[in-house]
C-alpha cells in the first residue's frame, strides 16, 4: 500500500467515526429516560412527584382486609366510575405506595387511572389540590390486575402527616366483577361518574358509600416509625359500632397512644398500627364462596398479617364468633389450638404475638350459659400464658363489675357484644404499650 493510499484509508475511517458519533448523540438525546408503558393506550406521564425512595423505613400506615365480593357488582363491577376511598394514616411519611386488590374478582380488573392525595380536611371528597399525585405501576399510568391477585403501586413522593385522611382514587373503564371490598369501613367514601381521578374539588363525587373498594394498604416511607403493629381480629377490631368518620376504633386509640408516648421520650418501639379486622371473622371457619368470603383467621393470616409491610408485632383479638356462630356448641380445645397455630406461624417469621381475652356478651341474642362456659375456658388458657407471648385482658377491663358476664353499661354499644366509643377508648387505653417491646418468642 502506498503512503497516499494509507492516508486515504485513515481519512475514511475518521469520517466514519464522526458519522457514528453523530448518530449515537442524536439517539441518546431523543431518549429522555421516561419509562415506556406496556399498558394499552397509555401515554408516559412525567411527574416529579414520582421518585425513588430516599431515607426512612417502609411501614404500614393504614390497611384493611379484603372481605368479599360486593353484592350487585358481579357482572359490571364499577365500570365507568371513579372510586375515591378515604383512609386514615396512623403514621407520617415522605413517600407513599398503595396496594390494590382484585382478590374476589372473577375476571381481570383494568385500572386505567389512579391517584393519591391528602384530604382537604372537611369530610368531603375534596382533596388538597397541591397534593394530588398520579399513581403509576411499573412506570405505567394503568394496570391490569388478574383475578385473585393484588398489585403494589410505584413509590410517589408525597408528605403524609400522621392522623390525616388520605384519598385513594381509582378509575376502571371496563366491566370486571365482583368488586373486592371491605364493608363496615366506618368511614364514608365516594363515587363519581366518569374518570374524575385527579379532580381535586370533589364536586363530581355525589355518591356516598360505607365501603372501601380495591384499596387494601397505604405504606409510607417514614422517619417516625421503624415497624408495624398488625391488629388481627373480628368486628370488635373492625370497629363496627364506632362513630362513622371519627376514627374511634380501639386500634386508632392504640396508634395515638403509642405515638404520643414515643414523642414524650418513653422507651417504646416506634411502630405504626394497621387494622386487619373483618366483621364476623372466625379463627376456624370460612364463609361461603370460592374464594371464601370472610376467610377464616387460619386461612387469611399469612396474607393479612404476616405479609404486612415491616410487621414486628401481631395483636390477635379473635374467637368470639367461633363461639357465637357455631351451629353446635363450640369446642374450646379447637379454638385454642387454632389460635396457637397462628402464634406458631408468627413465630416462624420472628414476630411477637400479643393476644386478647374474649369479652363478655350476655344479653346478646346468641348468648347461652353453655357458650359462656366455652368463653371462660378459652380465657382461662389465654390468661395462663398457654396461647400468646403477652396478654391484654379486655374481658377484665370492660366487664360489668356487678355482672361479669356482661359488658359494663357505658362500654356497651347497646347490642351487648360490641363496645361503644367509650368502650373502644377503654380498650385502647388499657393496652400495655410495653407489651410491644422485644421480639422474644414463647415456647408453646
């Protein structure tokens, strides 16, 4: 090769490098890093509020247990409507993520648009406009949840103070049912026609509902808490007779007491509190249907308690419905063994378990002397330390001192089974906060 030809080849190679560099530059400049959505019809939504988690600990701030499929929604679900759930944060955080459930759906659930915002604080469906955030799922503005499954949203940057109402809104454009829901929420939520997911005024939300739909958890990235207390129970934990919208369940009282004590400098664990009560729930027996509605405590414990974000302690108040709803006389041995099974499962995850005695219910239509005897036998074993790591004696704290088989009148809602607001406050007040300390396990 001559020297002239060598220079020509080098010049050609240099020109090729320049051309390739220009192509690479243009390609990179055209890609802004926005995730491409796999959701049909979705356009990338750029929002600085959607951000990776920073510092803190992920904990449960609110949750509820999916209880069944909503009657009347078997065919169409809530197609063409926006559902605005009002939930109450027990713990503060700087970022949030939401769990949506299609556990009781018989077909895939399409959520094409979802949002989270702080409530305007007036008890309506209005949001604080500056807090409105669009939720995404794996970078997409929409998600399809298969029947029997749930999905966790991407992290969204949003400062959530403790003891604050949060609005979680979903829109489903197509039929899919039945709707997975939690009745007896003791909280008013809202429904609007059409996609009003990011409407902050609340004006279109003309339908009120006593249910929570689809949403089952609000987690926050918190500097206030380092773990989660999961309270697992029935209607008494669910707070079925507490004042609607007032957050007077005994778990609300417990969360407030624990936070106040920690802020005062008491040597106590920094935990959020979430409520996994279902009205009518039993330790042993499922409800009807496939999957079973109001699934037994044994059946749902892994999903509703052990899998909650950063769970540290489980509090169990369960068993009274096994006595009340059994068509035959309940077997105290089976109830106790069921409770002990829950404890063993929690211990296998390194969780401490605090358990409650079963409260009196004479005067209720289901009370009989034989059922009372079963309650007393179960309570005797709980008090003897044969079931739980630690015990809160709700029976002793709320019973009538003049007739221990009954609730004290001012603690009775009137049905002789469920507490009044004052009774729920008493339950939260008598709970020994030091029982939440330590991760020790009892050999049972």
